[in-house]
């Protein structure tokens, strides 16, 4: 097996593992918390749960039927590979919900909303890590955002407001409020799983003392950095722009204060720009011991 095929095979196994674990977590959230207590969530999962509660139609079949249009949309909106993996994940979820029995964990409404949402969000997040979805809401949001001025977040918000309003009308305002809490718990868990436990901050530093700052980042923080060759843009017409080395590094939020301290020790007037990084891999991401 050549290197390319070996890497592809490794990634397929990795993704399938995440999808399977994600499906089991989502099934546990549904059957251990939400379904026995007639709780609902947002997104396609919420629509499926509402229809199940109203008609007693099997949730496993609804998950496939309602997600189908979104996954078909995913073929053109995202990729064929994504759609195929999502089909696999949703069918697996349907089988898991239908055939695997989970005990009811609690009758406490607050615990049901928080932990039901947590396990459901954990499952959705792990499935996304595996390159698929088990809730097609985001596929629709991506499609609409490309065709309109709405952002992905706007579409998801509008979609869920409609679902929660329907829940309030069919069931009660209390059910709708608990559904919002379940959704918040699930969405924050998804963010946590997809973004990673350790969020990074990308820091760009422009200073005349770039070499000293580079050395401090390596020696004081144990982090790596990249140097860009740039020019200062502020100058009068006709003046030659001064060259400057631009330092770029990744640190965790907990290391940000220490980085600022080291930069100020070297150059208090350094221009520093920071932005959140959802995830990062490769290179010298992990902190190295400072000798």
C-alpha cells in the first residue's frame, strides 16, 4: 500500500470511529433522557421529536425521512464524500435508536434538558469530527447563506425559533423553554467538541524588535512562530516603504497574558493583532519544554 492510500485508509478508519461513537452518544441522549420524558430539541432532530410525540410515528424512520432532503442538498452544497458519510451516520443512528435499549436516567426536568442536550450535542459534534452530520440543519443553513444575505447563524436561529414556537403552540410554553435549554446545552457541546478542548489564539506581532520577540516566544513560552516579510504601509507619497519582519504564533488563551508580558518587556509600542482559532494541527502546536 502506497503512502497516499495508507493515509486515506487511516483517515477513513478515524472518521468511522468518530461517527460510531457519536451515534451511540446521540442515541443515549435521545433514549436515556429526551424520548422517555417527551422532551424535544432544535434542528431536524427537534422536528423529528415533535412529530414522534404527536403521531407516535417511529423516530428512527423520521430521522431518515426528514434528513434525506438535507443530505441530498449536501451533495451539491458541500461534497459527495460528506453526503455519503452523512447517509451512513444517519442510517446508523436510526438503527441505534430503534434496536439498542438504554435505561431512562432521570425524571428531573433540568437534568434531562442539560444532560440530554449534552449527550446529543456530543454525538453531533463527534459525527462532524468524522466528516458527517446526523442533523441536516447546518447543510440547509450553508445553502441558504450562499443564496442570500443571511449568515449560517441567522438561518439556524430562524429555523429553531420556528421549531420552538411550534412546540409552544402544540405542547406548552414550558416544554418550549426546556427545549431551548436542551438546544443550548447541545449547541455549546457541539462547539466544544468541534473546536477542541484547547482553543488557540492566533497572534500577529509587528515590531522593530521582531528577532527579540521571536526568541522570547521560543524560549519563554516554548512555542513556535512563523516570520513573514512585510512592509510598513504608513508613508508619505513617494517614500520608500520600510521593511519589517512580522511574527505570527499560536498560543492558548491561558498563555496570552504571558505573551503580552514578554512582548511589552521588549517593545511596548509593538502592534499586536489577535484572533480566535477554532482548531489547529501539524507543526509545533504542542508546547515544547523550555530548556
